[in-house]
């Protein structure tokens, strides 16, 4: 097979297009569609120009295009979309630079714009994909600049593919060195809770989420959203206790629930709750509202500026438009103790008459106690002829009675609203709690993943002298809220992939000053108390040692495989140079083979070395792969090179 020579100029152009595509892919999800379409069109046009080696667009015309893009961006500028507009303008400038003839300066400008696009993508959304884009960009730009240096010295230079590959592999080592340095700098550079350019970050938020007003039928929109709302790093708990408390609603106008009395400030007297204590580290995704979610019943929450209410809910003063992290401590209990309440606030009824509902409650209560009436209403809704559905929900002027007496199907809002109103008719104070139910436990990361579709509404009924008792009248559908053995392999793989997102958020995005100080304290303690290292169990030492040994074997195997895959003429030349080194003759880096052999002092050795070199060069420079016979001949000449 022939060794085709590859022009360095062509290599630089291909790598430049690759850098440009990577810059485009890093921001394609964040810019308007017309930016993407315009870039794609101009990109393919520039490829055709390069292929034909003609550039019909003059420099002054491209400069006018660039000025037009900048002026248009300035005219469209606004505070909310500042970064996305700048990124879009950079994308257009990159496409314009690709259209023209290129010199060293133009190539460097293209690489710089691509790097700015990558930085802009981080300001818009720092997802785990950014890490992959960052590593690829560093490798590509480094290798491309090395080839560009060759090109700037000789723009007609052409090399065999093997030489191109060697240059690329050696240039990539620079990037490999840069990566650990970058990691170290990331760990040790000082952190601050008040980033200087924080105002530049645009927080994307989910399209749906809980609001201050829950209208019957609205939660179904959230329940069809599969995006993640939160991840909670914690131990596994029984699935029937997975309720994520967020908002408490107490006022019902017949179609919607709002909060009038349950959002009062906490009295700083934490209720004495009994139950299992569970700590969670929660990573809440941006969703466009102020409520913080935690496992029911959250006794404390770590965010300094979070406002706690008497109903054990937590809110921020501003809406959440970027991912946040906080810790919560909850007591797993159905009961929230409270001795005294304003009964009239939780017995409020809508103005419209609910005659049928009142008759139904009268039948169900039949003179029983509060607890008996509560259980009767719960069984009627959860275990009766009603069914759970997200489709064709009753939406009318009187949706509650339409649900109870006409349709007899609905989602959690209808079941919870019906029970809360029926309890109030029976004289039992009640309120509605909004949040999420269930979640998928990720064993790899030891956290619960809770999607938006797990949005849920349940009821709290006030039991005299005891407190608020959680009641969930929504029937069935539990498989939609929790993980279980029925999940298929694809779903498990999806959870495993989500672990990458979780650790990216936990270890990179949320690496703050507190974690930095904690890390330094750990290192300092280890240095001051070296005896701590001796406490490692022998089993762990064996496991780590075995892992290191396996890693070393893998590295050696890869190295041997790489040596075997070396091009035949490279192996033969390497063997020749090793043999000459044993005779005491070492080739200088910039020295040609004939120049090297000419300075061999021993005449007989020099003659045989010349014979090998001439044969080798005759085969190598004809631009063909060595045949088996030719390799055998060179080996024979190499053997004749031994001292007699």
C-alpha cells in the first residue's frame, strides 16, 4: 500500500473546520434557530471554497458582513439575553472568518472565537457536556497550532501519514500535561460566594413547576414533564414515605387553591416529632419559583436566607433560575404535631353551593368520630369506583362535583381537593400540600432522582390535640412514582448515566469555598497526624494494591500493542539505531541517516551501515509500504551489520 503524502496545509484546514464545528456544537442548544441555520449554510459554503481553492468574497465584503452582525447585535441587546446574543454574534463572526482566504493570523482568530464560544456556553449552562467539549477543544486547538507552526514555516510541506500521526500524538501530550495542571488549579484557586461576573450567567428554568396558585387540572401539565426537578443524596427509605414537601395551600375558591394562612413565619418552636431522622443533600434544578423541597417533614434546612413557615415549608425571596444545593434534616412521620390552630381558616369553603357533596359527606360520616369520618372519606375516594387519569380532566365551572358525581376520574389534584373539601364539610380542618412523590433510587450514586412528572398533591387533616395527619386519597399509580424491580435494562442504564450528571454537579459545579476549606483541613490533619494513615484496613490495602497492579498490567499491555502496531520500517530503523548505539555511535536529533553514518570511524562498520541505509532509503522514499521480502532483506542487512 502506498504511503500517500499529506499536505500540512490540508491538515490545518481540516482541523480548523473541526475546531469550528466543536465551537458551534457547544452553543447550538443555547442560540436562536436562525443563528444555527445561518452558520451551517456559511460553513458548507466555506468548505466548498476551500475544496475549489477559490475565495470569491473579497476582504472588504467580509468586513462589512462582520460590522453588520455587530451592529445588529447591539440593536437587539437587552439585559435578559445579553450572553446568548453575544454568543450568536460570535457564531456569525466565526462563519464569516471561515469564508475568506486564511493566513496565520486568520487561523488564530478562528481558534480564539471558537474558544470564546466554549466559554460562552459555560456562562449559559454548565452541564457535564461542557467537560467533554472542553477536553476535545484543548486537544484539537493544541494539535492544530502545532501543525499551523509547520505550515507557517513552509506552506508547501507534505509528509507521510505516519509522520502526521506522530506529530499529532506528540502534540497531544501537551494537552495531557495541561489537564492535571488545570485540575490542580481548579482545586487550589480561591473561591468566593460572590462571583464577580455572576450577573452574566443566564439561568434557564424548566417550563413547568409549582406556583403560588394550584388550579384543578394544572398539575397534570407538570406530570407530563419528564425533566428532573431534584436529586437528593441520602439513604434509601421505604417507598411509601417518599413525599417531598414544598407548598401548603389552605384557601379554595371552587377551582383553585392558594395559601393565605399556612405561610406565616415559624414561631421558632420546632414541634416534637417522632420518627426516623433522615439527612438529605438536595440539588434542586431551576424551575421558576421560590419553594424549596425536602423530604416530609423537614425540621431544618441549611440555606441561610431560606424563610421557614409554621407549616414546615421553606421559600426564598427570589425565584430559582439556577441550580442550587442545600441540606435538609427530616423526620419521617405522617403526623406534624400542633396543639392549636385557627380552625376557621382551615374550614373555609367556596361560595358556590355544594349540595351533592354535603349529602355525600353526611352519608359517609353517619355520626362517627373525626378519625372514623376521615378514614371513611379516604376509603371512599381511594378504594371506591374512582380512577386515576391525566387525560380529559374535568374542567368546568364546578369541577369538583363533576369529578365526584359525573366523570369519576382525575389526577391527584381532584382527589386531594375532594377529600379536603369533604373534611371541611364534616367540620374537620384540612389543607392541601403540594410537592413530589416517590423517586428513582440510583444505587451507583446513592441518591433519589425525582422528575417533574412525580408532582403530587396530598391532604393534611387536623386531628384535635394531635396535629396534622398526612392523608393521600389518590388511588393506584404508585409504579409511576417509585423505582422498582419492573424497571427495564434501558432505564437502569439511564440512571447510571445520570450518575455522571450528579457527580458533575456535586464535585464541580458546587465546589465552593466551604468544600475548599474542608479539603485543606483534611490534608493538614493528615500531615499533622500521619498515624491516621495506619488505620486503613488490610483488606482495603489489598484491594487498592490489586487495582494498581491491574492498572499497571493494562498500561504495559497497551504499550506492547502500540509497539506491535508500529509501522514495519519504523521498527527496523529503531533496531538499526539501537545496534549502532551499542557500537558507541548515537544519532543526533537533527541528523540525517547518511550524515550520521558518515561520521562512523570504523571503516567496516561504516560500509555495512551505508549499505543498510541506502537500501532503507530506497524502499522508504518510494512511498510504498514495505513488502515481506523487503523487510526480510533489510533484516539480513541489519544482521550483517554485526561486528565480526
